[in-house]
C-alpha cells in the first residue's frame, strides 16, 4: 500500500513504526461555530483512512483534538454574552451530532485542549529549559531561530515563510515569526494559573500536548486540511522535535485539498458559507458523504448544488442496485452460475482495492463500483455462490467507505412488501393511478421508498 506524505512529497510504502499498530492523529475543529462542509471533507476522508487501515488488519488508535479555548471562541462568546466554555460545549455537541449523521465513527478519542492544560504547561517549561522558548511579560514564545528545520514540512525556506506570513504584531516577541505557547490573561478572558502568571494556551502547542501524551514521541499518521500545513503543522513539528530530539515527529503527513464553492473560497462575507447542518436539511447525509468521497482526498473540490444533485443521483443508483443484491440469497443451489456477474465482480474487486491501496483513492474505487451495479441490475441473481460473493463484497465496501450500509429491516418482511407491490402493479396496469400513488405514499410514510423502472419496481428502506 502506498501513501503520499507531505513531508517527503512522494508516495511511500506504508510501514508503521511498530508492526500492525497504527497511531493516528487528526486536527479537530475549533468549536465556535457550526461545522461547515470543509470540515466534512477532511473528517470524512480521514474516517475512510482509519476504516481502510483497520480493514487491512491494522490496529488503529485514532485521536482527534478539540480546540475549545481560542481567540475565536472568546470573541464569539463575548458577542453572544455567554461564557466561552458554554459556547464551546454547545458547538462541540453540534459537531458530534453532525459527524454521527455523516457516519464518521472511527475516532477512538476526542481530546479537549482545556483538559490538557497541565501537559501544555509542562511542555512549555521544558522548551524554556532547553532554550527553545522564552518568557516575555507573562507570555511564552517559541523561538523559531533556534529550530533549524523550521519550514521542512511546507518545503519552503524560513525566510520565505516569514515574508509570506501574516504575522500578528506583538511587541513582546523577539522576532515576528516567533509563535505563542502561552498567552497572558486579558481582562474578562478565561485563565489558568501557570509559572508565568494567569493565562491560557497558544494554539499550536495544544496539539503536541495531546498527541505526545497519547501517541508518544513519534507516531504514524497526522491528518488535517492543507491550510494547516503552515503555520500550524510546521509549528507542531518544531515543538515536538525540540522537546524530544527525535525525528521525524510524524512518519506520514496526510493533507486534504481545499473545498471551494462555485470557484470561490468559502466565507460568510461572500454569502457562500455552507454548514453541514444546512446541507443536511435538503439532502440525505450519505449523499453528502458520497459527494465528498467521489474525489481523491488530496484533490480540491469545487462545490455546487448542481454537482451535489448529480452525486445524489449516482449514489441512489448504486445504493438501489446494492440493496437488490443484499436482499437476494439466490435460488439455484445446484451449481448454476451467473458468469457475467461473476466476471464483473472479480474485475470490480481488483480495481477497487488497487485504488484504495494507491493513497486511499476513493474516486477510482467508487468508479469501479458502477459496472458491478449495472451487472446486478441485469442479473437474475440466481446463483447462490455468486450472490453470496457479491453481498460479501458490498459489505466490505460499506465497511470501508461508510456507504451502502444495511438499514434496520427486522420489522419489515420482504415478502409482504413484494405482495403490496404486486397489488400496486395491477392497479397501474388497470390505470388506477390514484390508488397506486396512495400505496406509494403510505409506504413512504413507513420508511420504504419505491422506484419504478420500466415494468420493474424496486424498493428500499429509506
């Protein structure tokens, strides 16, 4: 299996540090607002990375941090006249709810920054002792000049990074490029006691405090959006490697591509800020998940409702076909064979896993599924062995992609639904469309969707 790492800028054979154990960290959200579809892009992609590694037999421990103290949280809470903690709790609950709807379930541990202040203070003290940080008027800054490898992750020279960065003016710093490890308290802000007085953590050290605590001095996978490479992930590397003296801090850096909206960067000022919650008011969660996965995780996505509608149609075609196969057990136990379906299945499996082994290429993996869906639609699904193999593969795909998962059907007997649909078919043949439509509506109320295709009618649990 090959994985592209931002650090080496090439695909590398995936070899965890310790056998079949994979330690994985992904930068979680700053919980001051509703999660947007850019968040969904990253967290759905990283969910599939963890799912596929587990499918391949790796034991994955996946940690995601939660930034629950930050300038944005403090400022938004002040605007709303509530405590920062209350605001963070509110939007963290919403984040969990949105991830649940999108079937993002692979994270083992969500770690809040405010629950790791002790580790942050300890790391800051160590950096001062080692000469990599300094205190100034109750603030503590990392001295970038002391870390010679600064810039290696983003692939630029230190001078270029500094020149291109929008650096906050701070008279307490020795140099503009130095970044805060600890911020002194301002009036009305939340604070913790520290050796440098009351204050709160800087953003970059939150992640190293959490990842070093749970994953150790070196670990396998670190994921996040491409916009985090500089300065955030660059700062993480500097902090961690200065603390431990071990390189590399992370073996494989995985970064997801940008998400644009109709060719523009998403921003509230442009009126194109799209929340996950807002999209899910109009579309099924699996439609959005499918749309995001029908692109390689490193590729940018240009979102539009036209493309989302196309994804909705494509997903429903696949889902309908796969559910037909999932409901069938075959009828021919005497060695009959559906040769075309079997050959298509073998080709599809090869293409699917070849794509997933090539840097988690979900775009090509999903593309491989359409010929199988077409073969299912034209097959009588009679051969027991072939149908069983198809169902097994669909189950594997569902486990890996988090799509096409079987819904609860224990209270629905297929033979009863089929009998109702036979009656509806007779009504349609008699042109009694009003009664046929009432049956469709009643089934829909019960969570059963039907789809007419020529003379054939299919149904699924919605």
